[in-house]
């Protein structure tokens, strides 16, 4: 089942370029999240959204922008990519109590900034 | 001091062994506890979820939470090579809109 999909799966970009990572979920979950995963730091929350048009910062939001105009989509934009943003990015969603508070992850987007 | 400590491993065991993975935490506001499994180049997948002290069993997996001592454990019985992955403890802080915070992960290899 598709569930939650991310695109692109792999991306190489240059420093200073704008990059958007897409996330789409088919469950109509209220909550959506963006995490980055780095060696030595584990998974860290970048931004999250409790519903359409409601977003909030996580642990490491600097350099990132999100939007949530539709429940099913939660794109993450790097406005001016830097080498420190080379990472694996995971989108996740949760339906809250109605789905047992479980959080489901996408397959990840591997981003390299050169 | 980190809010959660998880032994990073790596941990290598023979097939059929019982595996014990542990996390300790310091914040009493942690409400829900989870264990995720992550295969190489894949997203984390939920293994176990609990919110109360005690044991929860699901097949070969048992999650144990002790809120008074502030530790959570995952036991894997009859371990298989397919269990080779990184295991992440995770938790939701009460009132945090279901934001997950993760431990650093323990890399497990089960040798055939």
C-alpha cells in the first residue's frame, strides 16, 4: 500500500539552490512531520503540522520552510541549500488517537548538497 | 545530560539468541513509548507501542516499560538474521502534539 510517499528519493543539488521535498499521504492523517537523520544525531524533528494550514517548528527548523495547504501534502523547502543540509529526510504522518497514536514513516529522501 | 540514552552498539548475536535492547530516560513527562526498526536505506517502521508500565508482547517481541526507574527495553526471542537492523526507542512527551523524539539507535546483527 502506498500510504506515505516521498519524492524525490535521491537528489543532488548545489549550494544556494532552492530544493523542495514532497510528501504525500493517503490516510487523511491530521498530523504530519519532517525529520532529518544524520550520523551522530539520530532522527531530529524539523517541522510538524497538526492540520491543514497549521505548522510549527521542531528541533532544527532553521533553513527550512513548510506549508500545508492540503491535508494530504506536506512539502519541505530548503530555500538556499547548504552543505550542512546534506542528510536523509523522512516524512511521517499520524492520525492520532483514532489510529492508536502510531506514526508512520515514508521511505526517505536522500539529499546531497555539493 | 541527554534526555534519553540508548546504547549505540553495534550488537552482534548468533541466530536464536535472546536480544535485549535498552533505553533510559530522565524526563517524567514522557507519555508514550515506542520501538521502531529501521533497515538500511529504509524508513523507520513501528514495532511496539505502549504507554503504561509493564510488559507488552507481540510474537517474538516484548516491550517493557518501567516508569518508576525510567527505562524501556525491547526483547527479541529466537532472533533471526532478518532481525538485523537498527532499533530506535522513541517517545512522545505529554502535550507535545505527538512529536516523536528518538534515541540514537542500536545497530543489531543476527548471525546465521
